[in-house]
């Protein structure tokens, strides 16, 4: 195999396909978006969910599935996605995503599991196992620190070492060690000053060296900044293609002595290994022989089960479950036109789709309907409100279906506020005023402010529940299924209660993770802030009692009994809280170390056992750059939520015998600013927060690169610093006017939000040769003639290479 042949394999052949090199056993692989269903495109291709894709099953998004706290259910969903991938000729499914939900406003939170690394890691591992059980590669994403959509392709996630290890890398570590994904995707952003796709410490030292990853590292679409730096750092596959310039740059660098050829050979070996794994996996597991209709019907049934097991009952004052003898007013456009998925690269074309209105009638309820609001913007009118009031007043029960319109949340941009549309809020309040027996069913991918939550008799949270969410909601409302979902993220009362308040997303390119480890419930507990609904919360139609706690050095045992009248499931959550002074600051008051979902009939009890291992007590030691177990007293809490402790006991953890990276507590922790010892409301948005973060970061903060001279990483917005750039900006605006006019409102919003922060190199994802981009950069820097000639040369070369 020649160097040129090897280099060619390291970039995509097309938007979704890799190059084959059959002489070396490498087949062309087909990649497709996930993560909660398949988005295989066979015509026009894009990575933003704009062009059409083949029909597939749309399962509940990760934000919903996480509330099931059920790894086996998530594994089954993954297996179904893998089965559909095989049926459609897909070799690599781009998912799951296990990024931590740093803040409720992140536009892509619906794609991620949790604010907690244990939940994210356990469910991510289950999804990977399910997908790969069908001989299809999962692609774990986005490594690492991709916690906001604003300026995601050029922002720098600046995270202190301990927080990075304990929160943001922990889910990836858990998935890789437990389920061995065959591929991993790097994030767009920089991590502590270096783009993730060319981050040697991240990709070689940690991912492969510490965690033992042996698969393919693939860039997110358009994420690679430098071909040579990326391959040297450990990137195997640059996507999308074609990228003849990538192979050319690698060959030239090897010949010039700037890149060791072994890095190219190593990357080719990883791709060959992936090709072999896919082939062997499919030989070992026969494909389903069910006809398409039966296969997709069975997966639709699974999607309904997953949605019902993930639904979270937030409130119930005796109105649920409903009786078919009751008259029901169904109010809200989402009852007929549901929000069941997010927008962007995960946007699926569902084979089957239902809605709550249809399923309620099918279940035998006598119901009448009122729109209440229009579905696109979520706004209402006096006529719509009066119709809703009239319907509600003449019914035994009113069911209002509301939440976040699609325009509120999507890949590519973050939410500005945590509010629902004003029209929906007014609708809920007015319906509750005429009928106190009102049930609100919420659809949306992330927490929202609920100033009306004391008014309805019941609140059922469905999140984005997939293509069968309507039937799942009716299963809960009618009592066919007892709700068992638990929140995998905290729902704060208002935006101002969050650790970052209104300062998220960070509008600077340097995004300082100044709250450190105080994310989600870790912050609310430490700052003593009462949330609307705490992490792990969820009600049931039955009740559960906990008793007989037994603690040993290696496990926790307790008995759970169903003391109510319905068959139901309880999620037992185990938290650990170190005694004051045992663990150095910053130390959240408690964190989740284990969980188990138990299904019980009325009167039935079960004794469960939850393991205690070193991971339950480990803390990252920034002095020794290793995991440590700090000896001392720890309270172990068995709980129904992070704020509902049922049983507790103390355990004395001895200092372990030093071995490898798990030595005893021998180092002295550095002194930190007071806000990390005892956080208080608003401390991380105060004037002194950045200075305090510098102390936590304990190294010089990454230096902000200058706007000029321009590079391929400069953004469209940066171009305005040049007279040529300002004129080009207007031309780009004009060129984009026609294609964006054909997009729907959400897609236009996404493109508008993303355009200003797109790096110039991202033009390569649309087929523009990198040489042409480099020529344009030369022109922006005042080298007009040489830049223009470079553009012409690159375009001509590209045409010849086709």
C-alpha cells in the first residue's frame, strides 16, 4: 500500500461514505446520523437535518429515555436502531451523545442524557451495547466539553482538571471501559486551547492510553482544523468528504519530514479494524428476516413502551388515572401535531407517528378538542382562548397539551430564555380557572419555567417522546401503565436560579466553566436552592417503602416494598456524601453512585443489592494527576430523589493501598477561593467569578487568538474586520437568500444563528476545496493576487480530480 493510497482512506469519499481499499481488506463504510433513530440520506446530503431521509423509527430522545433509569430498555432501543441500520445498509450510527447538560438552555440538550455523569455513562454504555449487538458500530460523541451550541465550531471550553475528569470526561470513560464502542466522534470546540480533533492529550494519552480505546476516531462534520496536526494527535477519519486536500497535505507532510508515516499507517489500521469488526459482527448475528412492515411495527411498539417508561409524573392531586366514563376536553395543538423530536442532525423521518388526540379516542374516551394555540410559534388569540375555556368548562377533566415549540430548541443555537410561549401560559391559567380538574401534558426537550404549576391538578412530563409518544401518554393517563420515570436533570424554578443564570451561553469564544463541578443538583444542593422539581424526582400511581438498610465495605442492601394498589416501578437511587473536611474543595455535598429500577406488584417486596466500589468514592487529585480515594467517613443515602432520602448509614472508607493511579491520599490540596468551598446563589455570575476560576484552573488561562491575521479558523463574523470581508459577507447573505427561503422556520433560525460563527474551513463540507478557502484567507490578509491565483488553482485542481 503506497503512502498516497493510505492517506486517501483517512477522509470520506462522500458526505456519508468512506473510501474502500479492498486490497487491504477495507470496505467502504456508510455512516448515518442517530442518536435516537436513523437519518439515512440517499439524495441530497447534509449534517443539519435539512434534506430528506429514509423513513425510520423515531424513538424518544435521550432527554426522555434517561428518565427511565433503565439500561436494559435503552439497550433494547439501541438494538432496534442497529437492526434498522443493517436493514438500510448503514455501518456506523453516529450516537449516542453523552455530553453533560451544563445548563438547561443548551439547544442540543434533548440529545443528551443527563446532568449526571453516572446516568450519562450507564445509559450511553447500554445504547452502545444495543447498537453493536447487531453488527453495527456505535459512534460515541462528542468528545469533549461540547456544552453549548453558540459558536460551537470555534469556542474554547476552558475546564479545570478536576471538573473535566469528574464530570465531562467521566461519561466517556465509563462507556468506553464498559461497552467498547467501535468509534468515537470528536467535538467541534477547543478544549483548554486546543481543538478536540487535534488534541493529542485527549486522543492519545487519555482516550487510547488510559481508557484502552481501540476503535476509530472520527471528526464531527467539518470539525477538523488542520490535517497534519489532527492525524499526528490521533484523528483517524476526517468527515465529510471528498477531501482530496487532506490526503495531499498528509503526503506532503510525510515527505517533508513534518509527520511520521507511522501515524498515517496507524490510522489506516484503525479503519481496517472497524471494517473487519462490522463484517465479523454481521456474520455472527443474522439479520432480521421480518418484512419491513412487521419490523417497523415492532419497533414502533418498543418506542411506545420506551416513552411510557420514561414519562415523569410531576404532580397528581387525585385526578389521574382517568376513567373512560369521564368526558375529556383535549386542548392544545400539540395533541394533534406533537413535539416528538428535536431539530438538526437528529431529525428523523418517522415510519409511523401517532398523537394523543387519536390515541385517546382509540382508548374509548369521549373527548372534544380545541386548538388553544397555533403550533409553530405557540401563540394564542382571544378566540382560541374562549374556545378552550368553553370546552374545558363542559368536561369532567381538561387535558392541556403544551410545551416548547420546535423553534425554541435545536442543534445549532441555544435557547435565550427558559420560558414557554406566553400564549400557552395564559391558556393553562385560563383553563385551570374554569376547570380545576385540569391535567397538563408537557412536550419539550429541556426544563422550562412553570409559574403556573400550582394551578392544574396534575402535570405529566413526556419530554420529546418519539413517534409513539401520543399512545404512551394515553397509557399513563388511562392508568394502563403506572408512571415510573424520574428526572435525569433538575428543573429549576426560574433561569436566575441556575448556576450561570442569564450569562449562558457565553458569548466570548473563551467559555470559562467557572462553576467547576457544581453542575445540576450538585449546585442546587451546595447553594441551598430549592428547585421546582429535583433531580431523580417522579411520582407514581402507587407508593413504595424502603427498609432494612445494610451497609458493607463493598455493597449496600435494602428492601423495597410496593405499599400501594397499582403495579409499578421504583428507581432506587444511592448517593454518597462525604463528612465535612474529608474531600478537599470543591466538593459537592453529594453525588449519585448507583441506581436500580425495581418492578413490584401491590404488596410485593424485593431485597436489592447495589455495589460499592472505588469509583463510588474516587476524586481526581490535581496535584498527582490521578484518581484518589480520600479516607474518612461517608454517608450513604438510599433515596427516591436527590431531595428525598429514605434510608442512610455511615461507612468508614480506609486509605487504599497505592497501586497504579489509585493511590492513597498523600498530597496536599491547594487553597481555593471561598465560593468553591461554599457556593451561594449567584456566586458564579458575580464580578469575582472569573478571578476565582483562575485559582481553580491553577494554570495560565488559554490565550485568545487575535482576529487578524485571518486563518481558516476565522469566522464569517471575523471577516467584518476587513473591507473585503464586509463585502463578501453581503455576497454570502445574497447567495444564501434563495436556499434559506425554501427552509422551514426552525431551519432558517438554525442557519442564521450558526452562520456568523461558522469558521471559513466549514466551506469544505459544501465541496469547496480547502485550497480555495486558503486563497480567500490570503485575500482577506491583503495578499489579493496570490490569494486569487490560489483560489483558481484549487478550483481547477478540484475539477480535474473529480
